[in-house]
C-alpha cells in the first residue's frame, strides 16, 4: 500500500496543476501544523516577489487556527532596518488544509500540499486580482536548516506548476526578526 501511495505521489508531481487540482495534505491536522515556521525557499511568478527576491532573507510565520477551523497567520520578515509584520486570515474552504481569503481586493487560495508537521511543509498559494493571477510555492521548516533532499524535492515540484528556476529564492538564514515573534 505504501508503495502504491508513493507511486501515486510521484505521478502527481509529473502533472501540471491548475488551482482546482493542486493537492492538499491528506488527513491534514491543524493542531500539529500550528506554531512557528520559517520560510526557507520560495518560488513565484508574482512581479512584486520577483522584484524583491534577491534581497529576501528567511522569514517567520506563526500559524494559529480558530475553533471553526480558520487559519490566522502572522508573517514577520526582515526589510532594511526593521521587521515588517503582516497578519493574514483565511477561511477554511470546507477541506482541512485548504483556505481562502476573500477579504482583500484580491482573492488568495492557500493549500498545505505536504507536511510532516515536525520538519517541513510545502505551501501553495494562488493570488487572483485585477491583474494576472500569481502562483507561489513556499518551503516552510520548523528550524532554519534545510535538508538537501527536501530542497531537491521542492525544486522538482515547482516546474510542474509552470514556475521556473529564475523565479526561485533559497533564503539565507536570518535571526533578525526572532525577537518580533513574541511581540
């Protein structure tokens, strides 16, 4: 059975995904996913992301869930001489691990595609606005060390979504904003 599931997972990696087809972690457990993560790699076709990617350092995300299953995220990222904070709120789509934010001018669709809860997560987001939709894939880790095999897996995944190597940033470690997590 495990071999069949592994083969199915590999087959899925070979298919180009549309937003509606991007998979969600089977049996997603929000309690295990909640807590602090570091964004250690990201790839996106978003013009704002592409213009800033060479200046990016690892960022921190703190995830919490409401009793209704909605996702609250606090994103803390180093910018110049300060730590910027961004708070995002996503409603559960009806499937654990799949969340939607329609509060802003742009709609965001977020999916936790894969996680082992203790070490890593791969998170897929599509943002739709007046302009062309943008796709982002991020590699979250609990610590700031990235296993080379995990990074290799991440790099094999994003081309299936139409994202390319020139859109990738592997972020250097940064302790600049660790104090801001508790504030």
